[in-house]
C-alpha cells in the first residue's frame, strides 16, 4: 500500500512542476513570445543569397508569430501584412532544407501577388495567416524559430 501511495505522490510532485509560470517542465513555456529581428538575405562574407529561389515573394511585414505546443511537436503560426489586398497562396518555406543552423530554424513567409492592381484598404483586411507543423524529431537541436518577411522577421526562442 505504501509503494503505490509514494508513486502517486512522486507523480503528483513532477506534474505540479508544469503549474509554475516559468518552469522549464511546462511545455507552454518552451518558446517565448516573438521579437523583431534584422533581416539579411545575403551571406555577409561571400555575398551569396542565403535562400533558394522561389517564384513567390516575401510578405511585406510579419506582424505576429506564435509557436504553439501540440502533442508530438509544435505548430508555427505567422500572420503577415502585404501592401495591398489580393495577395494569396501564402506558405512558410523552411530554409537550409529544414535543418537548424546554430540552433535556429528559419522559415520564409512567401505569398503570390494579385494579378491586377488592388486597393490597400485596412490592415485587418489584408492580413494573411499561415502555419506549419513541426514534429519533435524536427525540433531536435532547435533553440529558436525565425519567420522572415521582406521588411522584418520574428523570432521565438526556447
């Protein structure tokens, strides 16, 4: 009778670590809020472009980015703001074949421009939201996730 009771108390103690706001055991705290970072699409030493060519262009601004824990991995969700309405087919494209560089996994937020000129209207009407699922295996060695746009980038760190 004592062993199951001690086991249950030990389990309750471990699970209670998830209730502390800044505990490393709490999966909600594995990635913090996103922060603005400087965008560089060219290698500073060689001058060679870092990203693979893609027919889609980068969204003008990455306004928000969240990393949400789900069973078996995370969902990276980003909202971008193009200059006008009508931009479509947004996606998060992993750079470096989806491999982290110095612990940073980088995505480009790409979109297709409208076929004809469109009005700019309100920022809320122009927002585009895209997401990508990453497994725990893909997150091995990842300390930060960055989503880049044409004018800015957002980074969330573990």
